[in-house]
């Protein structure tokens, strides 16, 4: 038995029942519909409302009536398709350097647009809004007409949106796992594996002082903890003995955040890293600028690796980077959500996507050979 939202008008619920009934694989053109009385009893609405909807569908040619026999699925009309309304909670992505979540937001929009009139995608926040100033109630009110939502864990109001979806049995999928033990309803990357491979290659090439630049902090994001786990395991038993590691929480993902994180470490007497791994492109570009300002060569005295690989400057400046399949992430988020909506389920297994590698000039030839071997093994 399907679940029909009580928040919809009775006529809308009757229409949705007919759409779902006709769309089921075991119902073929020429099959008889349940009687209006049966439909009304299942939906908990008035029989007259059901009869009114059935008459409209008869006029539109979607159904046909046979005197004394009942109402039948019309052979000449394909089952009508449901318009799917999908929302996302990614904040404004108009920045000097493109936002990671914003880029996925755009790819998700493209995937939904390919559905044509069958689907629509909307952001829960306008570009002009300061989303921290909005109340949970205001944001939730914007979810009322959605069939499902894509949730970015680092955006504000995510808990309120998720609670609304659970209450009304609307499916939602997360970009990255919402908690460490999550196994369903999210799309993520093999972050631990990717950072493990990169760190292992650096350690085996002789690097001894590692710096990991992250955002958000370890207590706020599963992905930050996954990056740390990958680096720590890549360093292995040498960690804390022959090899040191500093974790630096940045205030954002932008170039200035990476610069400010690394600059103090390059002063005399400070912990000077010889291997820097960054959660994002902006952090890597900022760290690269700090190294150059201090007269240090990336790929020589210090190795530098970015964790995303979508900012054009990463390629222009030949920064070694982990390659995240942003388009693949977005399309998996959309396809998972569509499957949940169409199957009337609120849980599906998580999808984990592999991370690639593009070696460049900010790591040595030996490090590049070791990384390429690990990423292709």
C-alpha cells in the first residue's frame, strides 16, 4: 500500500493514486480500476471527490468507462508522469574560487533539467540571503511542496530540513555521511583510501613533517575525520616517532584561509612541514602562495597536494591533486533521490565513489611514481 501525504488536497491525493496505480508494472492497458468507493476508503477521502477526479480523467481520455462493468485503463494513453520537485540546501556559490558544494549543486541542477518537464530543482536559499539569519521555521516552510531534498551537511538548518522530511516521509539524501555509522541515504567519496595512498607515497619518499589542512573541524564533519584517518594510516607506525603530523582547522575553504594556516608555520622556530595535504583547492592555492612568499619551492623542500581538483588554477599551476568526480557525485545524488521517490521508500544503501589522481609539479617525480602506482593498484 502506498503512502499519500495528508497535507495534499483530497483531489490531489486521488490523482496521485491513479498515477501510481496505472504506473505499476502489473497493471496494463485494459485492466479494471478499483471502484471509487474502494479508492476513497483506502485514501480516507470522500467518494464524491474520487468520482470527480475519475470523470476528469475520462474526459481527458486517460480512462474509459464500460456500462455495467466499471472503469478501465485506457489502451490509447500512456500512464501520466509525475512531476518531481527536488530541493537543495547549498548556500550561495558565487565566489572568487568556486565552492565545492556549489559546483555539485550546479551539476545536480543540470541532471534534473535533463528530466525536462518531469522534474524541477530549487535552492532553498536565494543568492542574496544571509542564511544564518533565517529561522528553521522559515526554511522548513519552503520544503512543504518538495518531493525530496538533497542535503549538504555543512549548510545551516540541515537538521530542521531532515526532521521535516522524516516527519512527512519525504526522502532525502546527504552529500557525505551525516554521522560516522551512517550506511544509507548518502553519496560520498573514498576519502580515507585517497588520503591514505597520498600520505603513504609521501612518507615512503622520506617526508617527515606532515600538515593536514581541513575544514570543517574534526568534531563537525565526518569527512574531516576520514581525511585524518587516511593520513594517519598512510604514515603508519612511524607516526609520532620518526614522522610528525599537525592537523590545522581552517576558517573556510578559500585561498586566504590556506595562506593564513600555513604562514605561521614557516617562521623561524615554528613547526615547518615538508608535506602539506589540503581538504580543498582554495586551501592548497593559499598554502602554495605562502610557500612562495617564504622562498620555499613546492615539489622540492615541501610537497603539496590538493584534495579536490576542480579549480582551474590547480591545473594552471600544476598542483598535484586528488580528483573528485563532482558530476558523478551530483548525478548519483539525483538518481538515488529519484529512485526513492518513485519506489516510495525512504532508505537506500549509500553510494561510495572512487577518487582519482592528477600528479603535478608540487610533488617530486619519485612521489608521483609512488602515488600513481598506489592509485592504479
